[in-house]
């Protein structure tokens, strides 16, 4: 089963995303509301194939987390989809994102993008 890790500080959004992804056959891992070093440790421990990361996190920048992921040789193949209520598509792409979703988005947009980036 393909595992997706959710890095989102909105508890309601986390719950909705978890349910949606599980209904689509994904295994879902959740992270705590942590600083970037802890989030990186969680990603490595969970070994997901993809990460869905919110740009604006309570304890840091999702874009900075993405940059750290891209610098880490053990995470070279992780597929990352970024999301935000503001259009950070260009910044996320330049930082190494495989995809970007502008909130609010429809569930089918997320699923089709995930399927596309996972091949």
C-alpha cells in the first residue's frame, strides 16, 4: 500500500485529508505539530512515498521543510505536493515540489495530482 504523510497544522483539514486518502486506498501517516527537524525525523521514520505539506505551518515554513527534504539524500525519491490558500506555486516548484494545490481544492483534484506525481 502506498503511504502518504500529511504535514498540516489544521486539525480539521488533517482529519478530512486522512479520511479521503484512506478511501482512495492510501495508507496515511500524520505528523505532530512540530518544528522542521522533528518533521524530517518523522518523514524518515514513516518512509512514505509522498508528502502533502501545507506552506504555512505553525512552527515554520513548509517551503523551508521542502528545501530540507531536497537536501537530504535519504529522501531523494519522496514525492512532495505543497498546498496553500495563497498562490505559492512558483516558489514551491523552485524549491523542488512535484505539485501544488491552491486551497480550497476539490478532493478529486488532490487524488488526480497524487496519482500523477506517483506515476
